[in-house]
C-alpha cells in the first residue's frame, strides 16, 4: 500500500493509502468521528465509522487522540466538495505514534505575547502555515524571475567591518580583536558582484538595531537586493515593477488556497499585476501631502502616515522619485535637474503597507564617491575596495532592495510584519 501526503490526495481518489498525520481537532457523535488532520503538506478531514474499524480503534479515536497527537492512518481517499481542501479519508486503521500533552494553543483567542512565546507550536496552525507557504513561494518566484532576466544569485557577507550608514542601527559583534557588525544591507558587495557578473541579486537576512517598535520594522529581516551594471534608474524601476507583478501573478496561480486562508482574495490582487505603476517625484509628493493638510516641508523624510496618505491617492504601488540628498545614502548620484536631489525611487505599497522597495542609481564617479566617503568619515581601510569599483572601469549601475517581509505583509494583509517570518526578532523578542 502506498504512503502519500495530504497534498497528493487528488491523485489517489478511490485508493486505500497510508498517511502520517497530526490531529488538529475532532468531533464525534455516536457511531462516527470526524478528525481534522494535517501533515505539513495540507489539511483535510478523516472520517471513522464504528462499523469500519475494530472496537479498540474506534475508542482510541474518540478518547486517546488529543490535539497534536501524531498517528498513521490507513484509509480510502474520497472527494469532499464541502471542504476547501476538496478531499477526505475514510479511515479503517489508525496507529498512534506520538501522544500529545494538553496542547497550549486552542480554538479560543490567545494574546499575541502568548502566541509569540509559543511560536514554535503556533507555526502548526493554519494561518502561519499558509503564510510560510506564501513566503516560500515568493522566494522561489524571486529566483525564477531573476534567472529568467539573466541575473546571477550572489551572496554578500553577513559579518562586515564597517558601517556605511552609521553605527547606531548596527549590531556590534566581537570579531576576535576587532569590532565587526551584522550586515544591514548586501548592496555595496552586490555592486562588486555586478561589476563581475553584470546582473546579480542577493537574498538573505539583514540586521538593524532599530529601537523603533512599529508594525513595519524588525531587527532581523530578509532583503532581496538586485544590482545591475550598465543600468540607469528608469530601467531599474521597470525591473522592479515587473518583479513585483511577477511575484503577485505567481501567488495568484500557485497559492490561491493559502491566500484565501489568510483572508486575501485573488481578485483584489489582480490589479497589481497590471503595469506600469504610477510615478511621482518627491516634490509632487510634498505638494500632495500639503494639499491634504499634512504638516510636511521639503527635506522631510516620510513616516508611516505620509506613506499611507500618498499610497491612498493611487490604487497601485507608486514610485516616489528623486528625494533630497540630505535624507538618502551617500552613494546616490546627483539629480541633473536639481542638485539638491539624488536619482532614486522608493516604491510604496498600496493599502497602507508603506515602503516595500528602496532603490537608486549608484554614482560611478570616482571623485564623487571618494569625497562622499570622506564626508561620511568612512575610512580607506574599510572602503578602499568600494572606491576601486570606480577606479577600474566604472560603469553606470543601479539597484534596489525589497524587504521580503514588507512585501509579504502587504500581499497577505497582515497587520504586523512579524507574522511573515518564522521566528521574528524585534526589540523585545529574541526567543524562541
Ligand atoms: P524605512 O524608512 O521604512 O524604515 P529604510 O528607508 O530604512 O526603510 P532601506 O534601507 O531602503 O529602508 O531598505 C530597503 C527595504 O528594506 C525597505 O524598503 C523595506 O522594505 C525593508 N526594510 C527596511 N528596514 C526594515 C526593517 N527594520 N524591518 C523590515 N523590513 C525593513
């Protein structure tokens, strides 16, 4: 007899199979018991009728199975049109493998701290399960998208010797006799990769010792950071919108059940697959905000209220282009139309989810970068290598960073970004 997974049920209708499962819930009435089962690949229902099994098995199903008991069921797969999973198993044998103590997570409402303390178990519940499957799909789609567009995957180091944007947001690590920091972005190394391989992207964890406790910030989060040689900002923005639309289309095609489980309708995602996304300048954004009665002036950075207000003016993600130099990173080149500004764009998600991508052209002028490094107090010892990228055959290049969990919290409509990573790390959360 074949051993299958729940996800393989559609190919085995009418066959008797074995499946290793956990119990999530059960109800029984007289001669029949309904077991809600999961096996990691999916969820479905098991039905045990008193007449189909021996007395001991039926009694065990009714009394010895507690939430999260693990067992192997043998039975026949049938279609179940009433369930969103579409299939069920009519059980004729059941063998308990691991008993479960009284399971702390039940059907009642739990407080968020309780759930985060039990994250290792909470991950077994339906919503986190669906969210982790969506996360996995987005990483896979990322690799496919960049592969199709001629990018090479490239890994930036996580331990770094210096801090391009100041040390206040960095985690300090004792590296033998030296100070080291956990990387807050793979970008600078990605630029070296682009000069070697043309178009690269990094995908990995980044770290920021942000003391802010917002629903959009964690201290450890994943970034996808493409860097492209021979590429100007306009082309980079086209790649960004194509990438976002591709991720969304792939979720619509491959994760409709998971989307439904987290409360995101496929219909509501479809408009975001239509390109182009609108583009406005930072100056236009300031005007819009001022007209809307918000207290901002040229030179201010946008926080969550401003980003939400701007995004609400559009029904798609929107690019905000060319910010003032004073609020952007040192490597961004001057905007030829306004020397106070740099060539860059942030992509804001609609529906109040804020910035999902930050991108820019990278200056390829040796003198400019050397002077900016000096201005920012970044030493030759630590950044000489970054200078070298401009010294030996510098070319126009651009790149961007997409926060994986920011993107995910938008497409899965989660109130807090922590739902979209297996074990969130935040100001007050290092365990489990
Ligand atoms: P914000 O202003 O929203 O804090 P940022 O300007 O510091 O973001 P970048 O340095 O441009 O962000 O980082 C690129 C992307 O990484 C952002 O667009 C966002 O999607 C994501 N990101 C940045 N900081 C965090 C964080 N603390 N937690 C999760 N994602 C983040």
